[in-house]
C-alpha cells in the first residue's frame, strides 16, 4: 500500500506541475498585481489604490477599479507570495504579463512564471490529500480517498488551470471536519472555519451545524463567536476603506444565492436558499448528530447552496471533499450521481467565456488565445440559457437525492 501511495503522489504531482506550467487564465493576474501594489507600501489603503489613481493612468485601461473584490487575506497571503516567487523573472516579462499578455505567449519564461505563481496552492492541495488519508481507519479506504483527491478533475481544473484559490478555504473546511471527527476539538474547528471564511465566505455555512452538535447553548454561541470573530479580525483593519466596503465586503458574487425566489405579491417574495437553509438548521437543532455524521450535515448545507446558485466552475471545489467521503462511505455505490455531477459541471464550463476552456492552453498554443468558444468552433448554435437550465436541473436532481439519502435520522451516532 505504501508503494501505491507514493506512486499516486508522484503521478498526481507531475500532473499538477504540467497543468500549472501549460495553462493560463486571467484570474491569476490580480494576485500577482496585488503583490506589486502591497510591495509599494499600500497596506491599509490597498482597496483604494486603483480608485485613487489619476483617471488617465494607463493601469486603469487594463484593470477596473473594482479589481480587488476578495477579502483581505486573499491578497495579503497570495499577493506577497506571488511577488516573491516572481523576483527571479525579468521585469519586462512581468510588465507584459500584467499589461500585454499576448506578447508573452510562446515565451517559455511565461510558463515557468505560471508554474511559480500556482505552486503555493500545492501545500493546501496535498494537505487535503493527507487529511483524507488520516480521516479513515481502513487502509484501503485511506488509499482510495487519497487517490480520489489526487486525481479529482474539478480541483485540478480550478487550482492548476484557472489558478484560483478555492482549494485554500476547502482545506480549512476539511481540517475543521477532521478536528471534530478525529480530535473532538470543536472550538479549534470553529477557528479553522473562520479562517476559511476569510478567503471565501462559504465555510460560515458550516458554523451552525457544528455549533448544534453541542448540547449547551453557551458552547454553541462560543463556536459561532470564534468563527465569526476570526474572520472579523482579518477584515477589521480595512473597514474604514471605502474601496473595501464597496468591492469586497459585500461583493456581487456573494449575493448570487439570493436570486432564486418565489413571488407572493407585487413587492414580496420567498427567497429559497435562506428558506431551506433555515429549515435544515432547524432540523439539525432537534435531530442531534454524533461526530461521525457531522460531515453529512455540512454536505447537506453546501448542496443547498449549489441548488439555488448559478455557480462559477471553480466553486464546485468546495463540494468535492464531501463527494469523496460519500464515495468511501457508500463503497463506490454512488458512482452514477458523481458522473452526473461531473458531466453537468463539464457542460457548464463550455458555456462560460472561452477563457475558461479554449484559451486555457494558449501558453503552449498561442493561436488559441482570442479564439471562439467551443460551441462556435463546432458550428453549433445553442440556446445557452436553456442549456444551462438543463445542466442545473441534472445537478439539482442529484443533489436532492443526496439530501434525501443523508437527511438526519433520530438516532445518535
């Protein structure tokens, strides 16, 4: 088994290095650019940097003033790291990487820069694989979980092709789950959920299910308080920043889950995501869970989010640890729902802009940059909105099955 783990690890790392080296998406640029802005001494005024530039500044021709729309920890963690790993590269290459990308395509140095910028994600990615190995008792389950994560296509795509950081809050969410199931350290788990929410807000959804595993209301309030205060500590230095409040405190993407609603009058509607979220929280309050089943409650909550949200492709990374655990717990019986989720996700990717599909390999095939999307290349004219609706319907049908399957029972574990 040890040889299998080593083989999986080596192949998995090589796949990651190849993808990081050979693919580009524009999401990776702002993290490096943030490092440059911070390196110039812009700390508490970071979110106001672009807004304070002269209107004719050339930077504003490339980047809008709302470019920095993630929480501070994203930029103050990834920014300095990206800046440091870029120091060995020529300034001209770095300048063109930000302001004139087409001129860098075909330059091998760009590939090495992309590899360097994405390499920090490997720590959290392998951390998740290690947590999976430790999560299960049975050796075969350990190896299977490790392998499923190492060759998880959604994570490979989001992390090493897009260069997005969703693997970081996903790591903290799984670490919180591990601390509960294996260590019974609920307050530490709340701290990790707060850290995860300092990158992307979704780990906050898990605080209430975590708190409701405790019997005493004081312990429940402590858990929620630790998670919320941890996140607040990372954003509080920027609350006076107008740019932060406008672009990052409540970003437009944060409210996407509130779009789905049922009108009940001319000016009143029932918002579906909070409706079902509060319903499940109420069920969790009255149907207790043991440590070993807390993951099913996290799973139900995150599924509810995706059911009512037009999600971006990288967001599905948040869901994949629970799918891995389900595959182990179901002894691979749920392979068909997994395939349906994957197919709906693949289809979704093709309906986003070509930068998420055709252009990705432009660092090794420069002619792909600026090319039409997949469906245009195939000469197929689709109703995009209807096609997306079909894909979301497929996903929701599977998600509804999982919620039904793992709906809380009365027994304690």
